[in-house]
C-alpha cells in the first residue's frame, strides 16, 4: 500500500507496509501514481503527454524514473507487501505482562470541566479518595504481574490527584522501597489541573517523577469557558498559568506537557497551541474532544476540513519557528521514521486491558481510564487479579488486523488502530472505529511526515553548504 500527498510544497510518498518515506519531484510522483495499474509503456506515453510543455522531460528521463521506481519496489521500500497480513497469528496467546497502571487516587475534582469524560472526577459513581492500603496493593499487583520487565510506569490520575497528595507521596516512597528487592524501576508521573500545586509539591515531583502533565486548553477565554471552577467563580487560567510556567522552567523545558482539549467552540485551535508556545512552553499537546454528537461542544463531521487546515497551519508555523531558533514540540507531530512499524507495535497498540490498566480508589481494575465506571468492562481487582479473562482476551484482539476500517488506511501502523474506548463509545465495539478521530489522525500523520521531510532537506542543504 502506498499513500501519496502534497504538503507545503513537498511531494510525499509513504510506503505503508515498510514505513519508508520518499520525497520526490513531480515526474516521479506522477509515475508512482500510475505504477500499479499501468504498463511502463503506458506510463511513458502518459508522462510525455502530461509534460509536453517541458522539453527537459524526455523519453529517456521518464524511463530513468521508471527504472528508479522499479528498483525501490525490488528492494522493498516501495509497493512492499505486508508479511503479516495473511499470517495465522493467535493474538490471544500473546504473553502480555502488565507494565503500567493509571492510579485513580482521587475520584473528585475542584474544577467542573464541561467536556470531562470522568463526570467531574466521579466516573458516574461516587466521590472517593484512594487509601494508601489500596494503592500499595496496586503497586504489589504491578510488581507481581510485570514478569521480567524492569521499568514500570505509574500515573497518578483523577479527578484531581493533588486532592489526595499525602497518599501520592506515601505510594512513591513505597514503590521506591520495593525496587531493589524486585529488580524493578518505577517511573512515576502525575496529571494535574494545577489548582492545588505548590512549590513544595513541585519540588517533590521534580525529584521523584519522570513526567508531569499540566491541564490547560490554551487562551484564557478558551480555557475558562470549558474548564471553570465548580462554583463558577474566578479564573482558573489566571491561577494556574504562573504555576505552569514555573513547572516548565524548573524541569528545564523537558519531561512535562501542557495538555489541552479543543472543541467545536475553538476550531482555530492552532491559535491555542501557539499561545502556549508564546507563553514559553516547549512541550505541548492539544487534542480534539471526544463527545457525543448531541453535545454543543462536540466535533462534527463538517468541522473536519477546517480542523485539517489548522493542522497544516500549525505544522508550517512550527517549521518557521524552528528555523528561527524558537521551536517547540507538538505531541501529535512527534514521530520516529527510522524504525518502521514492527509486528509488536501493530498488535499491541496502547496496551489497554493487557499491558496497561486503570485502578479505581477501591482497587477495581479496568482496561483504561476511559472505561472506568462502566461495569461491563470490570476486569478484576488488585487483590484477586484479573478475573474476567474473556474480556482481557477481547482487548488482546484489538489491533489493525482485527479492525475492518483499518484495512485500507495508510495511518494504521502509526496509530495501531486508534483508541478502543473511542471506538466503543461511537460504534459499540472496541474493534470498531471513530471516523472523525481517524480523519484527524491521518491529517496529523501527514503533517508530521512533512515536518520530517522539511527538516531532512534543511539538514542536507546545511551539510552541502558546509
């Protein structure tokens, strides 16, 4: 499978199965477009007719390009086959150890975010804080079910986890006390809205936690419209922005993200990303809201062209700023083109329900934080382990080979089939799809590859000039 597109003056060809990216001239681009359904003679005739007003495009030139394309096909970097497509793979037998937990230390929150999938921290249930005893058992469960894996991830989540800060500190201390004995290394992270963040808390986070995610949607009017205080008074933006700047600087502009959500109300979301960059943040993630179409803030199908144009605008601005030495990272444009899509990545996806689990304040296990509260997806608990093996097997089967909608999608090996929770909420099937999300994912991948192409070209020119 080959995907071709034009972006920011570049002709880009992605060979989906191998992961190879080719940046080509107009002639090669057009030859490749005809390759699979035409003979070399037909392609030559078509190119000579198409480029009749360009005398430098001769028969010899066209035949040379055809030879180049054939060579790329023969070495497996263009029009390559998928060696796993027809293979018989028993995904249920995949030995997936648990490597990450999302600890819901607080089913409570001090904000009333209008788009919150967690029902303002309550997860359609009751307000609760995780006890130290439950959290300790969760860490023990992770150690016991992680096999020989050394590096383990634990994210303190909510609601708002700082509402249960003493327990967070105790659990970090407990985790550290177990590392040497079990040959494990915990990487703790925390996601916070920043309302309760203090210098003392920040000092602890900087010492003990590998990453911190800071929730803010962008411009003040955008943020405060969708992320108000529960009582409706005051400006969360004014309170948290100085704190978040301190976090970013204290971590030397690394190992953190300011993470926002855009909605139907701010379809010009690139302006929010650039606002955060102008405020000095270097690690930024702003993602589309996922909501029922009946919600006034939900992304609609008719919004997609405008949103795709915003991604194009953002990609070009990122390149411009990097050339000027004032760049920043946008999470959805960060990809590695050097490794290629391996079979493990294709079948594991995010690992929800297998390698990654969410833990409620009372110790129940769910496939991920977006399923918490829906008892149809209750897997077990941290005391008795996974009880619903049939459900876990269903999540083992979540991959691009099981999703019909992924079959002809060029982005499938980069998103690994997308989010199972979104698929379930919009199609009723964890192996279904959320088409708006898919369309935006495809656009993000195109922009990310374009940025890599532009940077590679700039590096080559610099090397040539030196």
